[in-house]
């Protein structure tokens, strides 16, 4: 079964399985939610530099958690934010938000066990 968090990366960083670290994952999800709201706000106000900075921050945290889909989407968005294509940037934000939502659903599923 595919999970949005790579367990080997998570174990290498945190020394435990994700399901053993629910409090850590919950805090990560809270931070992601705040960052996602800031990202959407920056998009509405066309603050591309801030979008790039947030994408970098989100990607760095995701790397530590083993959330590879978020990492890939954040890196792409960071590159897109350096350009002028507002449609591509919006698509990048939408893609990143979907990846974050997948990880959040996974974290919720772990908590429900």
C-alpha cells in the first residue's frame, strides 16, 4: 500500500514509525495548515516571492517527515514562483495543497487507529 509518508525516511529522521509519533505528526499538520493558508493568501495577492519562500519552507519540513509528494510539489512551486506565469503558479499552489491534504488524511487515519 502506498503511503504519502515514506516510512524509511521518517524512521531515519525521527527514530520511530509514523504511527508511533502521532503528536509529532499532528504538530506537523498544524504547521502545514497555517502555511497552506498563508500560501493561498499570497496567491490571492500575487506575492510571488512569498509563495516561493513558503514553498521552500513547506518542502524543507516535508523532507524531514518523508512526505515526498509534498517535497516534489513544493520544489516545483518554488521554481514556478520565480517566473511570471500566474496560471502555472496557481496550478502549482493547487497541486501542493492537494499533496498536503493527502498527508493530512494519512495522519488522521493513523490517529483513528
